[in-house]
C-alpha cells in the first residue's frame, strides 16, 4: 500500500503541478490577447488614414508601454525592417506582397503583418471563411504576440517551456468627429500653413460653439526659421474659445509630437503662446484630417487621385451619396448651353458683356462672355433667381451684382433634386432647378475679380473650374451658401493652384458656408474694422489673416463639414 500511495501521490502532485503551470499560461495568454487587441486597435487611425507605417508604429509603441518590454523595440526601425518595410508593399506602390517585420525581446516575439490576405484569417466556422466586414487585404493589419513561459512546477516531467501565440486583426472604421474646424489647413508638409499678423485679432468659436483650428502640415519641408502656424506682430492674436466647460476650443497641429505640452519647431513658436498671441497651447492632431471629408460630402466616389502625396480613402457613403461635383461638371459641359437643357438663355443674345444702367433677369443663364461680364460704376446687374454659368468670369469696378436675391421658388427644391441622405432621390445635380435656398454659379473659366461695387450672393454655391476669387475693394461682400440640395452649406469649390485668392472686408462682411480652396497658397482675409462673426468654414491649402481687423469665426457644428474620426475595429 505504501508503494501504491507513493506512486499515486507522485501522480497527483504532478497533475497539480501541470494544472498550476497551465493556469499560469492561460492567464498570460489572456493578458497577451488583450495587449494584441488593444495594440491592433491603436493601429486603426493610421490604417484609416492609409498610412501603414504610422499604424505599425502605433501598435509597436502600445506594446512597448503596456507589455513593459525591456529593452523597448524601436518602432521606426521595426516598421522599416529590411525586406519587411510596411511602407513598401503592393498596397502602397511597392513590390512586397506582405511585410512581416518581427523582433524578439526577452520571452516575447512581436510580429506585424501587412497586408493581411484572406487565407491568413479564414474562419472555419463561417461559410466561405470570410465575414461581411472583413474588408480587403490592404485594409487589414495583424498583430501577433508569441510568449515563451518557463515551467514552474511541472519540470519534473521534462525540460522546455510552454509557448503561446495570440493575434488580433484590425481594419479601419471611419465615423464623423464631433469637432468642426473653422480653419482647416491641408498643406501636408510645408510652412506657413496658417498665418495671422498685422495686428489682426482672430477669435475662433463662441461661448457656446467650440472653436477649432486644424493644421495638417507635419513640417517636414519647413525652413529652419518657420513654423506651421505663426501669430506675429503687436496687437495680433489667435484665440480658440471657450477655454473651459464641456466643450473647449483647440488648436490642433500635426507637427506637434503626441503628448507635447509646449510648442516646438516646426509646429509652433513657444513665444507665441507665452506672449498670449496664440491661445490655448496647441495640441497634437495625431493624424491628418486630410480633404477626405469634403470630397466624401460633395464628391463621393472611389479612386481619388493623390493629394500632394496624401492618399484619400474611398468614400464610405456611396449608397446614400454621389460624386456631385463630377456629375455637375459632366452635366454642364465645357462650352455652350448644357446638353439636354431647354431653360438656359444666352446672355449675348439679349445683353451686353459691358452692360450699363440696371439689368434684372430671371431664370437660368449662360453668360457667354469670353472676356467675362464687366460691371462698372452706375451698373446694376441682378440675377433674381435660377442658376448661372459664366464662360469668362466676372469683373467689378463699381455698381452692384446680385445673384438669387428674389427667387420665385420659396418652397424649396423638389425631392427629385435632393440627395437620398436628405430624403430625396437625386443622383445627378439638377442644373435647371433652383430655389430661394439653393442656386448654382458655375464658372467655366476666369476669375471672380471684384475691386469695387457691392456683390451679394444669396444662398449660392460657386463652383469654379478655372480662375480664383479676388474681392479686394468696394463694399463688404455678402455671400451665403446654399442651404439645401446636394451642395448644402457649400459656398465655394475652387481648385485652382494660386496665391491670389483674397477677400478684403471689414465691418459689414457676411460670409456663410464652406469655402473649399484646396490649392490656395494662401487664401487671404484682409481688412480692418470689426468684421463681426462669420458663420464660415475655410478649408484651404494655406490661410492668411492680415490687415488689423477683428474677426470671429464660428461655423455651425451641426451643419458644416467635420473631419473623419479615424478608428479601427477588430475583425479577428
């Protein structure tokens, strides 16, 4: 019996030792799975921004911090590992079918896989092995953590260790942010993206609307003496308000390292903050906002071209929206009266391109003046309603130009001219319909050049195919965007590359809507006096405020364009 008890006791103790060791391993495996899950999720924003290097670095840095690796893994060299550089895969124009950088620190081995083919994450429990939300290989990144755990009590049964491997796969998820920047600067690398000077006083936000400034430049091509944002000169300031409460203003700079509490080159100048010219202390943007949200709202499609080397993700709303800007261009065409329309009238048939006196017209018009419509002193031109196509732009040295100021349709656009997201059915912009709330001015070529007179655009969307907007003189302009239809809240869409965009103002200026000029370098607001509050959002390559004016900008956060909040979702 003693022999039997001894044998049984040995077996029981061995079983207990094995159970304890397996319990430790399981606990460690659960911990490793949590780390892999959260590391993959931390890669989501970079992946959503089509930047696998940023995504990879985020995952590695999360593991460095939370798995307490010692020594830590250098995220930059890891993600650019020779032969496994995540930026050189076929997803980004390289030749690698898959990058799998890996590193071993102590008992841990970390590997990141990008892209992730379907064969790598096939789920045998699912018919076909794939899920609806799996996305494409280039939309997926996988984090793999392997750990070697030494045996504690079960060594009596043999040497060696117990190994575990856990992984997590993430794909991008894009939702709307709750922030609506009043100033949104798109220059991806240069300086100065935002300049406020000449004694100008710019306040972004109100006591109830959070003022937000977003600057996408990483500063990588900035000269040594410049920063992505500059606030200089006596009496000059840029303040984002409110500074306390449930919603607060912020200045967000991509060039500022995450976690920074002080300005540094090339993001911003600490002296601008300490002097009170720039307030509050800027914070890190984390990831580029890019122009994607604007494209998605007004020109929703797949296959956007690169924007100054920045990749624009495909529009995620194609079931409820369309490429309205592209469709508008196709519908209007490059010359003559738009094909298929019967309501457009030729200006040259009834009026001079250099009119005098008062001219009031209604309906849809093609202003076929190759050198543009010229309005001088004593001349008053009114397009009371309808849409207007300009073949050669507009110039004003005096007089008045009024558009959509007495549209007879005060019932709004028909449902057939509203996008599905607004309860309508439109897939192609209705270029023959307009209302009190929505009119289109399409400039095929030429500038909107106003250095005298009084311009009034009432609920008008200006789409400018060629030329720029220069309002440098005359009475302060009044320009409000459409408030319904596919171009709801869009005041200006102009993609000409130029440093000539300018609006001079002062007391009495009224600007409402989204002013989108992604190639303006810069778009300038200039003029003294108290402009008052402008319910406007400027999304531009670069932006400049000068002239000593006092200006408040506070776009409606419920209506205007918000940058995408880029996150990730786990699919395995």
